[in-house]
């Protein structure tokens, strides 16, 4: 069950919507099922709804993700519970982990911005801090160890981002795990196997996408779980684990765990040994290897505590035990090897994340990360120096190189300078100015390879080259042979269909038929030949006066007209790329202005990056930005200056845009200027 599959934000069969609407709707389906649900349970459920209502929040978050060498942003919705009066909200890591923007909606509809405070992907738990200077109502934790199969429980949250709701069910399994037949489908977040640390509370209170992070409650209204997955049954992280993790995250902003460096599995069914845990692997250089533990050993005791891992359900409990061993002292291990007991002493070390944090390196067109201990083992590397490539953008420096740098390659040197980690790589690249070629050394498995990277200097402002041509402010259509016959005109030419100037002295009118330029006829036959007319104009100079022979009202006449400069096209106007927003805007061109309401000015959105802030906010290609924070913008230079001022001040953005014939305000919060680590 991969992230984004089973871990879609999850709630309900007997869905009871609208915490803050009415309890008639809230319990309508419960009433239908009175024969199934005892009256006492229904009454308690009503009391729980009243009690828990103020502390449940709906969560909208923008999370970073990485695809094809780029960081993209994704919107998710989920649920959470206020567990501290200062506004700390408990939810799932897959709902809010490393979120770049969070908004919470209270049970009464109030919207409050939040921020990702801390998280633990290994247990899929995270804390959001509400940005409001006041005290909040909270929910309390119960003792999840007291849950028994058959106990009534209530799942609260916001399924499908709807209003807060409750669903009712019973505990079906207190030690739910991913079955072995689903090997490879583990709940994995940032490389961490959540099932290695968690046995879920299985229950049949219906949960759907959007319920993720919401509480599982007992009939006293106490938190006994945090809803996370759905495998037919709902699966909730036990409340006792959630409380311990939440308390540590609020206090320290991180979870500290011990690491032994062993791989374990349940005792073999053919074994005569009924106690202990089987060591299936020992990681090179780990505390376990240093202590002399070997694959095949059976660990009987850790410290003075007996251990027994007979089934996969026992594995998380064992991992919880070892993760809590003291880091600053040796731990006694009693093990069995070839029928003989022996004691070893092991000093745990602090557990690292499975994988280091991914980051986009725009100059190279890749996403990359430092090499963790686990990844060094996976890549069969003796050293953790270098950066491992996790994605390559088509058209970027690494993707275009020959040979190209690919995913899982390790970059070890740029321009003669060693690359130890992502931070040093970024520093090296920052010192390389302008457009240039650099030599890169990288390693692919055991191969040591070289390539040349062409580094480009990304330009914010750009005005493409523009060839100035003579032009007239009119549109025309070809005077085809059929039209000439019907109109009784012998000469070939074009018909004026629109005049674009308000200058009353301009001599041409709609309906004029132009048949000669300075006495020379026009070879117009087909509709496409109208371009010939404008090509003829380019033979003259801007400002030059020419003589046009016209047919007007059936009579031939001559008008003299001065040529002006041809307006710029879409690809010839100035452009500005705003990297924070993930969009490019350009000046309005003549074709844009023709379609606009008279007197309007602004900049038009030329392109939008998928997963960028502009895309998340709902801006679209073709939108015309008329104002930014109440200030009119006439061109990209004014737009850039305005954005630079707001960026410097880290202010919210409010765009006033025109979209087709409509107008709209679009808000972007100041988080777009912040770099979240």
C-alpha cells in the first residue's frame, strides 16, 4: 500500500455529515439502524458528537512532491484533532508532512492558517500549529490498550473534504498488520515502512479519503487511535503510540530512536525454539555487527526483558522496544547460537532516516539527496560522499548531457571540485556564473564515468529580438474571383474588414477595396493571399507615405496613408519568469488587445508550471493580471517591480484577473516566499 494509493486522505458507510449543521442529519442513519445499534450506544454517540465537535478540524495542505527532476506541489485534504490548548493539531504525516501551506477549518466554519510544526514518517504522524493567539478546545486521549474486539468506536473527520462527520462501528482487530501475501505493498512514507513500527486498530467504522488524520474515539469521546489506512477494514494508529509521538514532537520537534542494525523475522515454524526472535541479517558497520551478532542467532532477551516474535504481528512491538534503548550505555543481549546461550553487550546509535531529504537542483535539472546509511548499502557504496540523483528533468543539463546522468547515479565532482553533499553541490554551482560547460564525474553502480554538462543562466526578464516592419492598422480579406464577379470589380485586391485606430484622420474605412499600392496591382486570388498585401507593405519604410488605389461605393479613388510600425506578436513581447510562483507572464500583444475591453491594461499569463504555486492557486494560461494587491500593472516591468517589493516584504498576494469575459480575485499566501526545509 503505497503513499498516494491506500494513503489517500480516508471515512464512511453510515456517513453522518455536518457537525455544525444539525444532529438530526448527523444521526439519521443511526436511527434507521436502531435494531442493530443499542439505544445506549446511540445516546453515547450523540454525547461524543457534542463533546468532540470543537476540537476536530478539516485540513487543506500543499505538500511537496518530486517528479522527473522537478519539485511539484500537490493539494491534499485530511482531518486532525486539536490536542493542546495552544493550537497543536495531531494528524497524519501523509496529510501534512513538510507542508508548504496549511489551512484548517474549524467546526463552526472559521478558517485559520496553520504551519507544519514537526512530523514522524515512520509512524505517519505529524503536528500542525494553528496560527492564532488564543486558547483552543482540545480532545483528550484514552487508553488504547484497553480496547477489545467488539468495542464500539467512532471515527471523526472530513471525508472527501466535506463538513465534519462521524461514523460508528466496532473494533474488529486490535493487532492489524499488512498480510504477508501483500508483500511489497507496505505502507511506505519517505522510505519508511510504517508497518514495521505500528500494528493498527482494525475497525469497521466507515472511513473514506479525507478521514486520514482524524481521531478514532471510544464512547467516552477519548482519542484511542488516529485513522490512517483502509484495507476493507479501517486501520487506526493506536492512541497510546500517537500520544507518545505527539508529546515528543511538540516538545522536541523530532523523534529520537535507537538503532541496532539487525534485520529480524518471526521464528521459523520448523524450529523447536518457541521464544525469541530470529536475526535474518546484520548490517555492516552497525552496533550489532560490532557486538558480534550473526544471522541465524535467536535473541532471547534485550536487557532483562524477554522477547518473543512468533508472528508478523509481534514485529512492531519488538521494534518499539529496541527503538527505546538508551543511546549512551551498553545493553545486555542474551542470544542463542547453535543451541548455546551467550551474552553480548551492544551500544545502540541514533537511528537515521531511511532516506535523506530530496531537493530540486534547478541548474542541473535534477532532484537529488544526500546519501543515507541505508542508501549507501543499497547502492553498495563504501562512502556516503556525493549526491544521489532521484529524478531527471527532460531538457535539463543532466538529461541533455552525453552520456546523460540518470536516476540513481551519484554525482561526486563538478568542475574539479568534490561534491560531498547537496549543500556543497549548490555552493559549487552558485560560483559558476553565466552559460558554460562543466566537467562532471559521476558513478553508476561500480562504473566511474565522465560527462559534460551545459549550464544555462536562467533569465527572469527577456525581450526577444524584434524585426521592425512597416504596417497599416487594418485587417483585410482577399477579394476572390467569386467576389469580384458578384461585385463587378475587374481588378484584384483586398477588402478592409476592420480598422484598429481611433485617429479620425485615418483615411481607410471598413468596406474599402484596395486594388493597387503605388500604382502596382495586387496578385490576390485565394483567401490565403491576403498575406501578400502585408508583405508588400514591408517593402516600404516605417513612416513612409504610400498611395493606395481604392474602390469605395463603387467608385475608384486614391488615398495617401502613412505606414506605422507593425505591433509585436506573442513571441516578440517582453516576458518575465517568476520562479516562486511557477509561472511566466508577458506583455500584451496586439492580438490580445484586440480581444480585450477597451482601455484595459495588464500582463498575460504565458505559461504555468504543473504543481507550482500559481497552478495550486487556480491561475491559468491566458489569464490577464490587471492588479496585484490593488496596484494596477501595465507591463511585465511594473509587474516584476511590484512582485519584488512584495517578495522582499514577504506579503500575501492578491491578484485581480480577467478571464474571458469574467473577473476574479485570486489569493496566494506569503508562504510562497518561504523556503521550507
